[in-house]
């Protein structure tokens, strides 16, 4: 009994502190079922789930849930029911990402220039040590000269690998967010590194601006201007004096990365080139003063503003002044740039920045920057993970690089099912009606038990146990998601619990029975049998792949286990205490039913 009370109190405290997570049935939103072309293993399913999460989170979709059901089915749930937003979600699910590799503001490789079937992870036994990895890829013959020209003279420059780079967008972040992983470097160094990483000279119409929140707020003042990084504020390297040969070389060439987690090299087939640790050539500033634009111009040219939740609250009032409200909110991890620094702590380049679609930044080895076209390359790296399985970490990193090169492609084709959309007001009405049904069910239980036993000291314990089970189930399932089917399962579990308590009560009230423990054992034999049969009947539903049924099966099974392990013994203890005096005096006539 004490155990039950403690669990109930902990459950109430958990609900009070953490709240309850409701599914789209109650909170409103859209559920999109997805069916894969074939059955997949656990690793492939994890890749599908992670790729879909990454695609959707880039566009600031809040509370995106991607869950697998079995080996072929999964579903996506997003808050909101706006028709245009849902259509965009379906497009993102079905569309492959756009890959771009940029060097010093020039697109060196586009996704359509990669031969997708040529991308693969080299077996680990072909590289030195189990913490190394290699990912090979080949570009089209037409792309060879383009890549050679883009990287000409750019030894030790980063090759910024973008996936779904935001177009015509503005990123607004705080100074703290910008410097989180700057390693003590100055804001000026961070802004310069960000400018080098985000500018795109070839396609100025796809510009990506980066603005500090403090500067954005200056628009509150009349005639304010916004200092921005991007086109117009250039930090470029000296022009290379190396000329590009006219002949094409089919031999492998190399690129290398060097960051806090991995030491990576990109080389062609058959050529292993390790990172030489050389710092980037010293950059010369062509325009030392950032250009400025008026507030109206700075906002009207952008399709969206990418920012974090806390930064949005700081700038949305300013944006509203100019009738602008198209924000894409990303989490704190994605809004924060990750940098590569040298031994002195100075920033060399941006390694990764999810908000900008920048997922990796290999460093070009000198051999690949001589202007000789090549087609086959290998991205190789050495993971320096500590306190973990470095071999597993290397595998994960190689898969990540491979997925970037594939443009975020899925390992298997998928098809979208018929979506279910529930407006938020309707979801709230469902929740209200479900709560009413739960209260009515509990009241009917009390009324029925009262009519049967006509004893308050039996009715109250049954009601208390039923209410306790409901609270515990809400706390457990509410930590995940309570949808309509889960709520139905909770209500069903209450009814099943009452049935078991009636079995216990009837066994203990048998005429001529004075062995309370023996009768209780008989009751639990019946209860355990019922639980085993009912659980076996629910297991197929649990793995049916139908989300509308899985929630019900999960809640019901949890109700079975909670009852037989905790609440039924607690109820038996309560009855034992209630009947103790009558059992000792062998006076049970007034308790017979």
C-alpha cells in the first residue's frame, strides 16, 4: 500500500512539473502515414527516421515527430493544420535534398554533378586503424573542369558542403549564440568566418544574410540601417597566380578536414592523403567596412528569417513594425555555428552550421588545387572520440558524410498515405469530452459497486485504486504522447482494474471462508490468467503498424501490468486490513453478499 501511495505522489509531482504531452487528437495538428517500398532493417529504419527529422527541422517545424512502426511503416506528426504548411511538409518528405559544395564563394560541385551510385563507404579494413573512415565519390566528366577551376589555388581552403542551403533568407542570432563554440575568439573573427562560409558569388540572388540580434533591433530607431554579412562585405583571399592546365588528369585528388571531432581527408581512389594541419593562407580584406541597407530593403528581399525561439521573441516586435512575420524557428543547437580553430584559439573556418544547411567543411589539400581536372575523390577521416567506441563513431561519421553527398536521399523509396488533420479547437473539444467520459466512467463504477456491495468501506477503496491507476497511467503515457487511442486505453484499463478488484472482493467475501490469504491467492490466480490472456490478445495490435491502435494497446497493456504488480496487491492489503477484525472473530455474516 505504501508503494502505491509513493508512486501516486511521484506521478502527481511529475505531471505538475513536466505537464502532459498530448497528440494531435487533442492538441491539433496533422498526421501523415508513410509506407516504405520494402521492409528494412533497424539501421535503415533509423536512417529514414533521422533523415526525415533533419529535413523537417531545417524548416523550423515545431514538435515534429517521426516514429517508426514495424519494418515498413512510420508516420510524421506536425503541429498546425494550415493547408499550405502541410503541403510543404509533404513536399519535404517526398523530395530529395539539394547538395552544394562551395569554395571561396563559388559552387564547386552541385548535387546533380555527383554520380549517386558511385558514393560508398570504403571497408574499414582498407584504412589504417579502426578509427579511420573513407567515403568515395565520383563526379561527372562535365563537372571535372568546373571543380578544378573553382579550387584552383585554394590549397587549405574549406570545401563547404551544404544540404538544403536556405535561399533568400536571413539568419538572426545573438552574440552569445555566435560565440558559443568560438573558443575565445573575437566576434570579428567569428563574423569573418561566417561571411566566408555563407557568401555565394555565383548566385547573388540566393544570398544568405547573417545579422546579430543587437543590430537587428536598431531598426526600432527611425532611418535605422542594418549591418549585415554577406555580399557587399567581402573577406577574400588574394587571387592565385597559378594557371589551369588544359589537360585532364584522371588520377585521384584530395581534400582534408581538421576539426575537434574528426581529422578528415578527401582523396581520390588509390591515393591516401592525410591532413597536414596547415593553416589557411592569410586572408586579405578587400572591403573593410560592411555595407548597409535600409530596414525596409533588408526585410523585403527575404523569404524568411531563421532564428532561435529566444531570439525571435527579441526581434519579432521590430519585424512586425515592417509587417514582416515569416520566421523559421530552429533549436539552440542548430542556430549555433561550430568552428575549427588553430593552436592559438583563432578561428580558421566554420565547420558546421545546421541553420545555414552547412553540414561539413573538408579542407582542400594542395594536390587538388593545381587546376588539373579529376573525377574520383575520397573523403577520409580519423575519429578522435574519447570515452566511446571509436569504431562505431567512425562508422556513424562516414554514413553522415555519405548521406550529405547523396543529398539526404533515403535508402528506400516511400509513399505517403492519406493525412489526418485536426484543427486545434476540435482537438481541445476532443480532450474536454474525453475528460467528461473518464469522470462519468469513474462515477458509474462507484454507483455499480455501491449497488452490488452496499458498503462504503468497499466502494471507497475501489474508487481510490481506480483513480490511482488513472493518475499513474496519465503520468507514464503523458511523458510520451496521449492521443485519442491512448485515452481510450486508459479508460479501458480503469474498467479492467475494477473487474479485477471485484474478483478479489468476491473471493474474500465467500461464505464459510476464513482463510483470507488462501482466498486472495485464488483471486490472484484468476487475475494473472486474465492478464496473460488479455496481454497476448493485445500484442498483435501493438505491432500492427496502425497508429490509431498502437496507442490503445500500449495503454491497455501498461494498465494490466500496473494493476497486477502494484494496485491489485495494494487493494488486497486494504481489504485484509478492513476485514481483519471480522476474520479474527469469525463473524463474517454481515459481509456476505
